[in-house]
C-alpha cells in the first residue's frame, strides 16, 4: 500500500463533489526479480478513503502493452481536480 496522492476537501452535510487524480506511469512501477523498476501488463488495484485504515472505495485498472523499464524513481506530484 503506497500513498500516491491526496486532496483535502471539506463537504457540508449532504454535499457531493467529484475528485479526480491523474496517476503517472511511475506511480504503478515496481521492482522486478532483477531489481529493475518496471511497469508490467496486469491488474493494479487503487483504493480511496479517509486514511489508510479506512479505504471504502476501490477499483481495478488493467495495464496493457509491453513491459517498460524506468529509470530510478523521480519526484512526482499527483495532479488533482475537484468539481
């Protein structure tokens, strides 16, 4: 479990907002058996919630295409928007 981004919003009782996050390729990379940072085809599960202890929403993303080897981790920011 890794924090990829957050956006603090305040809602009044009964208020509803949509929060969108843009995940980069680097954010779904992992180390393979040869210790390379790669993105591989497969399923990635995304969880959303108030804290790491409370994650009531989840979705699965299907990654398609060839294995991509990435350079060492770079600093990144997860762009967000609220509607």
